């Protein structure tokens, strides 16, 4: 066996090992929860301003118990606002990325939100 024949084989093994490690790293990172990059800012009925930075795009997010009358979507993902605490029911409001919305006078506050993904 010559020395020149072992060099390409080592390179192939190293390349295969590198590709395997890269694949493992990529699948390991894909298990992490995705976030809506940026803030969701809302003003409660008691005029407190609350900012949630990069929340998860999954699930239902509750708003402060007093509810919110103004919501600004500063994330990169669209939001749906709900009048209920569990992201169900009628009377939803769609807020695209980088937009905001204010409740109409006499309407109830928003109590939860979810992301469109």
C-alpha cells in the first residue's frame, strides 16, 4: 500500500465525518422553539405599557389580566388578537407585522394573542 493511496481515503473519511457532524448540529438546532423576532407591545386598560420580546410563535399568549386596548406588532410574524384568554371565539383582529391596532370605544379589551405561522 502506498502513502499516496491513504491520503485520499483520509480526506474522504474526514469529509464524511464533517458532513455527519453538520447534519447532527442542524437537526439539534431545529428542535429549538422558533420565536417571532421583535417585540409585541401592548397598553393595558390601566395604561401600563408591557413589551414582550421575541415570544414563541407557538401557542396562545395571554395578555395582562386587565386586557389591552392597544397592541403594536413589532415582530416579523403576523398576530391575531382575541377577546378571550384562550385564543378562541369570535371578534378577532388581525395585525400584520410592523402594524398596530386600537380597540374601538365600547368594545372589550384583547385578552390573548397568537401568531400566524
